């Protein structure tokens, strides 16, 4: 019983010691075996590993590709136009032993601070050598490759491999953004004013053409109307002349009757004339003689019977018109 009581604790200690000497290496990590702070073994292949219990320790590092987002950085390109830039970095551990020596016990956290400073220096150096328009353009692949290569050379001393670098933002500072927006707004307003001016100019040309067309059309219409009116007046005068040439006294009588009809129209017509005016010739008893009536009847009968024969027998037209008719036309015109 005593031997069994002694062997059991010894067996437990041996088993614990054996298990503490074993460790598993995952395929997603790199392992360093340290003895009193010194690297004794570096393991990158997955599987089962061994160490000296209680003397050696195992430190694990992530073997996958890691990312780092840099803080916004203000840079000054060649044209002294300040820009705010940040980048995204992809990196992984290439030499775990060198990485341990470079960053110490803080591991990845310390490496991120070191890589952030390396990236800031590379960004300043590369972007400071080109104009701001190149940085703000869509084709920035060459700039990112230059930053990557520069950061890769610096990171090798840390045992880190820089895989890729991408510029995620390239903006103007807030105060520069406001000034740029104001300049862009002024430029757009100038372009809008130019467009409005060109539109107004085109509108003025269209209006001028329309006005000229209207004037030409109205002038042409008036000219044609005057021609037609003149021809009508000529025809009217010819008819008057023919009628006057048939019988001047009958023509004077007819015109006087028409004048009476136009002048004495309405219930309250007032005319101020001399009693002996020729306008009242046919209203007085001595004006309407039997000879005039006989002449009118005869002329009417001749016209009804053969107008052409009467026109051929008519005397030559006289340009003198009775004074009564002229006076009547003057009154009507006024």
C-alpha cells in the first residue's frame, strides 16, 4: 500500500510533465520556443511540438495576412496644396525570430505602431514628390505601388512583409474644401451666366427675325390692300364718271338725296347752315323742277332699256362737280 501511495503521485507528476512538454502548432500561426528569453526554436509547420517543461515557453504569432488602417495624415504635395490622406496596409510575418527581436514582448500591437510610422513616412515621401492633381486623380496605382515598395524595404528590418498598400481617402482639409466649393460654385455660376447670356442672345435674334417678318408681312399686306383699294376707288370713280356723264343734273339730284339720307339720319339731327345754302336746293320748291323729274324718268327708262347704248350716247365727263355736292361731301367728311 505504501508503494502504491508513493507511485500514484509520481505517476501524476510524470504525466503532467509529459503533457507540459507537448504543444500543438496550428496552421494559422507561427510558434517560437523561448528559453530564458532566447529563441531556441521557430516552428511554422502545423503539428505536434516539444519543449523542455518549466524551462522553455511557447510564444504564438498569427501567420495570416493582417490589416492596418492608418490614421488620417495631412501631406503637402509639390504645389503646396494640403491634402488629408489615409491608407490601408496588408502585411504578414515573414521572419518570426527577427520580428521578436525587433518588437519585443508586445508583439503585433507594437508592430502596428511601428508600421503606422513607416507608412506615414512613406506616404509623405511619395505624395510630397508629385502635384496634388496626380494624387486626386483616379489613376493612383503607381503612387500606391511606390508607397508599398518603400514601406516594404523599411518593414523587412522588423521581419514583416508588406503585401499591398491602398490609399483609401485623399481629401482636402475642411477649410480648403470650403474654399474649393466656393470656387467651384463661382465657376458654375459663371458658366450658368454665360449660358443664360447665349440664350438671351439667341432669343433676341429670334425676336428680331420675327419682328422683321411681321413688319414685312404687314407692309406687304398693306401694299396689296392699298393697291386693291386704289383699284376699287378707280372703278368707283369710273362708275361715278359714267353716271355723271349721262346726266349731270340727275347725278347731282341722286347725290343730294344720298347726302340728305346720311345727314338727316336719326331722331335728333341738327345742322347749322345758311338758309340759302346750295345744300337745300332740292328741299326748296324751286329746286325740284318738272324738267329734272322728266329727265330722271327718261334716264331711268333708257338705262333699263339699254345701258350700253346710253353709255355710248353719253357726253364727255365733266371734271367739275356741283358746289352743293362738294359742300355735302365736306360736311360728311368732317
